[in-house]
C-alpha cells in the first residue's frame, strides 16, 4: 500500500525465541526510516512488555511470561518503513 503524497511503505519483520523475555528488533532497509511498528507474542500466557521505536530506523518489541510456567516462546516484531 502507499501513503498519499509519500513513498511506498514497507513492512519488515524479525523474530526471536527464548525461555525468558525474548526481544526482537526489526530494522528498516538502508535509507528508510521507521514510521510505526508493533509486536506479537507466540505464547498465550505471555504479555507484550515493550514495543517502541529504536532510533530512526528500527522497531523493538519484547515479551514476558505472565505465569510461573517455564515455557519456550517467541516474539515477532513489525516495523513500517518509508
């Protein structure tokens, strides 16, 4: 899709897995800036604890367990780049 009066918006993803608090950073291609983003946890008892820009060209997201279970899970981070 395309923003009115602007360039093409590209979505970049990154995934990380861990036993405790995975964090992933999605980085825009060279010359593009991050205009938005988000994150999603793969485990139903995990909560998204962090989702924010990281500088001008990346988005970072991290999850944490909301339970005492020792569960391996992942976070997927999305960056919208333009």
